C-alpha cells in the first residue's frame, strides 16, 4: 500500500505513458483487476479518512475488507473500521447493503454464446438461501457438487413437471393409452382361451406373463414418443 501511495503522489504512472494508477497497478505491479481496484480506491480514501490509513498501515484492517466499507466509512469511520475488523467479508457486504441500499439492476438475459445466457436479477436474502438449499439437495442426489445454475434448472424441471399443463396433458395421454392397451390385451387373452375350456394354472400364468410383457413394451415405446 505504501508503494501505491508513493506512485500516486509522484504520479509515476504518467512517466511511463499510463493515464491512471489502476492500469499501472495491473500492467507494472502485476495485480489482478480486483486487487488493483481495491488498492487504488482504498488509497484514494486515505486523505478523506485518516483513520482508515492508520488501520490499513498497521495491519489491523485488510485492504480487501477496507474496500468493502468505502461507501459508508465517512459516515462513522471508527464504527465501520471496528465492524470490518471483527466480521467476515460476507457479513460486511450485508451490513453495507443494509446501510446504503441500492436499486437492483434490471432483469436481463444476455446471450453469451453456445446457446447460453447470463441472467441477472435481484432476490431477497431468504430466496437466496432457498437457492443454496436446493443446490445442497441436488448435490446430494447426484453425488457431486452442482452449480447454482444446475440447482435452479432442477427446480424448474420439478415445477414444470408438476404444474405445466403441457406436461399434465402428456401424462394423461400416456395413462389413457396405457389403460386402453390393458383392456385390449385382456380381451385378446380371454379370446385365446375358448369359453368353457378347462385351463391349467400354468397356461393362465403364461398368458398373464405375455400380457404383462406386451404391455410393458408398449408403455416404454409410448413414453419414448412422448419425450421426443
């Protein structure tokens, strides 16, 4: 941090033809874009909030945590530095969001290629926790870790299976055809044995087995056609 502060004060980045310290940190100091942003923004706040500089320089407060309280630190520096020091980054983000609520972004479904989209929307903390619960359950079911996208896909599939009229119509059609085939095959089985004929238990077993096998094959074919 002291190196960046010296670069900013002397404007070393201008001497190498770079317009801003952020780009200099990435290209000449080898910082990734997230760290470069955090270091430069926190350093800029030092002049406005001296307490922040003391906390960071002493090692009391990590730079990545300091970056998360920049929106609110001028309201009460001592309070936010204390909270950021004692709490996790996730807790800090929630506290800052509650202190400085923002309007969520508009819902978007941006194409990103290969038939995929990046979906942006807002949800409550409770809804987010429910998504995490679905993710956990789906991971257990499949025996592997799944992404939030996979978890939401499983939730959509379960919802449509239960509530989509198209899916309901397909299931009703399958049940109807299955019942029609069952009645038809029962009639064929009875016709194969003349009325009044003494039938051995073994022959009855064979006829029922044929009926069951034929019915199973037709049902599988029907399901395959419905899925296609």
